[in-house]
């Protein structure tokens, strides 16, 4: 198995819920990705794409009190072809469960 420093997978996923109604997800990366994708959900799923290879965090601003959210982050590289239908080359999702406080 490769050491983490050679992996494109985001790791050390952490959540900060100190600001009311905000959940800041942060992660560490070691190898360059073209961009990151963040997926989150409570009862519904949503997807946010971050087109920044150096991104280390993403903040969800609509959090509700005492709700369990699931956040997933993955690093992606665009395919070399210009075919818009081509899916990016992404790492597996790294998942984090967060239950918000009673703000």
C-alpha cells in the first residue's frame, strides 16, 4: 500500500462547527489534483465542485441544529480529452459524519 503522501485521496477530514449554521470541512492533501468535489447531505444529497487543486476546505452555510450530516470529499483530475461527456478521474470518496450542535 502506498503511503498517504503519494496518494491523491483527501485525508485527515475534520469538521468545525464553532460558527452558527456553518460547517467547515477541512482536509489534507499531498499530491496534486486538478480539483476537488464535495458531496453532502442530510435527507438529500447535493454536490459542490471546487475547481482548485490547493483547496483545503469547504464551508456549508445552511446547517440546522442537531442534524446529522454526511460529507464526502474526493480529489479529481480532468481527463486529457476535450470530450465533455468524459467523467473525471477521481479518488474514492473520503467520508465524514457530522452532528451539528444546538446553536
